[in-house]
């Protein structure tokens, strides 16, 4: 019997909020690692009239919330992580080459 390992999820790292995807914004400050979720109105298929931004929360909670929202809205997730908060167990973080 062969065991198959699941492929890691891959997330694109961006430097700014993207208009066509959910952006997980991660930060580190004196209080620790936190995150927020940005859902642009432009990505909502007309369901929202303005951009929605969550409150700051622990980074792992923000990551989980972004996954749930992306699954519900059928949208991609991108990650803005200028402070290096991303954890490898969440998946692979890559930068697209222009």
C-alpha cells in the first residue's frame, strides 16, 4: 500500500492589496504576529459595494479566516507579509515573476 502525501498549498506573496483576490495582510509588532483580511468589492461579483477589511487578529486566526472566506466566495488568496510572519506549515509562499 502506498501512502500519498498531499501537495502543500501555494500562496502568492504580493506587496500590495490586489483588487481581484482576498489579501491576507500579516504584520509583526511589539504585541506579536497579527493579520487582517481584505476583501475588495471589485472581487465580490457585485455582492459588496465597498471593500471589507477585518479587524486585526492573531496571524493564525487570520490565515484560517482567509481560507474560509476564499472557499465561501470562490476567490484566490494572496499574502502581503512584509515582516516575515508566514509559517511554512501553512503552505508554500512564492513570488510571481513578471
